[in-house]
C-alpha cells in the first residue's frame, strides 16, 4: 500500500481531535498488521469504495472511548451511555470524510459507520491489501487506526 494513502487519514485524525475533542494527539510508528484481531474493545469502521477500496477503523479501549466521547460532548458519560457507539462511529466518519478530500483522485465514497464492541473482535482488511496500524498517543490515552486500501 502506498504511504500517500496513510497520511491523509493521519492528518484528518489529528485535525479531528484538535477541533472536536480539543486533545493534542501524536501519531506513533506505523506497522503492518499481522493478526486479525482488534487491539481494543471498541472499533468505529468506515468502508471506502470507488477507484480504491478498503476501510479505516479507529480502535479504543473502553476507558479511552469514554474519555474521548465525554470530551467531545463536553459532558461526563460512562460505558453504558447509549450514544457511545454512535459517537465513536461519528468520529470515524469525520476522519474518513476529511481524508477523502485529499484522496479525491480516487473518487471515494464512504459507507455509514459501523461500530463493533467486544474484546478480541476480528477486523479484516480489504482482500489483497495489507492493513497498516497507526498507533496514536493522546491526553485521553492511546488508540489505534487501521487502514487498508487498494487501488483497482
């Protein structure tokens, strides 16, 4: 996978956290995903289609997800907050939408967000394309972005 596919998602993630969550985040060293399981308990996933296909997902531990969404909503929530999955999905949606602008040459369409909750859930990337893991460090805690994208 071309590194130029990754950078728009990294920039969009930094911008989203800076403006919506008012949290400074730092991308750490990317790596190739070698096992199918998510690193975290809750994942917001967006499918990508067009002249490139794939997906992006953001994975959070439950405490970090609660902190991020609490900061975004400017009110304290807990793990049982009914809109927690929707908020995680919306964060993934915002990031994918902003990255899509930089990848306009691929005429990408983004899916509605899907959210998976549960330890060790499986996240499979686009067949035939590697999945790149981009860890982030933030004031709210660490989280992971997974990007799998291939061109036609």
